[in-house]
DNA sequence: TCAAGTCCGACCATCCAAGTCGCAGATTAG
DNA sequence: CTAATCTGCGACTTGGATGGTCGGACTTGA
């Protein structure tokens, strides 16, 4: 099943905060953690992933901090989840290159319904943007 | 965020299998595990939870096994998730009895959007029944 | 220049779910 | 009655996620 971890929560909270900032302003990891009760030492790590993904820009030095690099209306929840929780392998059967063999196993026939469920959940996450939160 | 564990997967697969059974038939934990590649020793535990929840009936002894106790069209995915993954505390702020104080914290104001997201996901799970899988 | 404040990366500790093992209780086949 | 087979229940091990610590690099302001 799709795995939605806590890091996704932190990331969404932080992104939402950055999205509500005036143009040019930025927030440091410490400020984000204090204001929104995120784990002090985990916040920089979450932000770092968002930076390397190109969703957030970071400026170093005193007066440094993070600011959103893209339009909040263009950022989907699914994208954030993918960045922070890793790629969601919806069909674990397809590990390796033996897809043909896999499809004949009895187990996979009953697992396809789970894919339907996953698709439905992912559809919600794909549809919802940061601006809509 | 909502936590969807692997046990929910196993439970749904097993329930789906039981739902497709002729009236009066049953499947043992070993059979379920072998046919659908579920962990051998974990399957009885998952089923036990479903039994105590009244969703599945178990008969002991030789020739024993599990059979569905309710109509598949009346079992929602959300209910299965609640049974196997525990109650989803959508608002972790409400721990303790100081709800009034909590609502004044700055962090909770930004967390309410996450509730919207949770509600959207839960809505999908509430809507989808076992029969629809 | 210097000091303060920030991001960045690697490493270690802790916690919890996943999975395993073993034994007791219950029921049926022979 | 006996043996086989199943569920039921607890304790144990393990692996991944979570959270914390430390040192290094960079930028700003005095």
C-alpha cells in the first residue's frame, strides 16, 4: 500500500508556510521548526530534499533561509510525497525483468484490485495542489 | 498523515479471497498465505484482528478456517484500515484535554489544511467497498 | 577581519512496525 | 481415545523510519 510518512507532513507544512510569504522573504529552518512545532533537527533534512528537487531555493549565511521556487498552484501533494517518501512502487510484482512470468502467478490476479485502490488515493494527491490546501 | 501499513494490504487480499468463496466454504490461514504469497506467520494475526472485529468468522480444529461474516458490499476499505492499522488520529493536537489551548497555537492553524488532505484520502477509502475491488 | 548565524553532509541513537518462533486450546478424522 | 490440524496468544528478533549530534562551508553585518 502507499506509504505516507511523517516527513511528508513536515514538508507540506513548511511549503505551505513558504507559499504564504511576501515575495523575496524567506524563512530559516529554525524559524520553521519553532513556529510550526516541527522537529528541530529534522527540518533541515526535509528542506534539503526539497532543495535538490528544485522545489525550494536556499540562501546561506546570516539572514539566509528557504523560499519557494515555484508557483504553489503548480505543486501537487503527490509530487511532495514522491520527493520525501521516495517513489511509490504501486506494483511490487514488477521487480526484476520477469513481468510476463509474474502475471501468471495466482497472487497477482488478486493484487490488481489493490492497484485500483492505490490509483484512487494517488489521484487525490495528484489533484490537490499546495495552493488548495 | 494517514498511515497505511502492509497489514492492511494482507487483510484486504484475504478478505477479497473470502468474499469470492461459495457459501459455507472457508480458507485456512495456511491456504491464504500460500495462494496469495502472504507472510506465513503473520496471516493468522491479521485474521485474528478481523475476527475480533466481527468481520470474519473462524472455526477451529481440523478442517477449520475463516469465512466472511458480512456482505462484501457492506465492508469499506476504511473500516479494514481502522481495524488493522488502528484508529487514524487525524488531529494529533487534541491529545490530552487542552483543546482550547491547542487551537490558539500558531502551528495548529497551518495543520488544518492537512486535515483537509486526510479527509480527502479517507473519503476515498470510506467510499470504496470490498465488493468494488 | 572577525564573529554570528545559516545551510549542508555524514554518522549515531532510538523507536516502532514487520516478521518469526513457540506453545496452549479447540476440533475433527480415524 | 489418539493423532493431526487448525486457531489463538504471547515473547522475541530484525529492519527501516524517525530523530539527534557533530563538524564543515558559506554569507552577512559590525
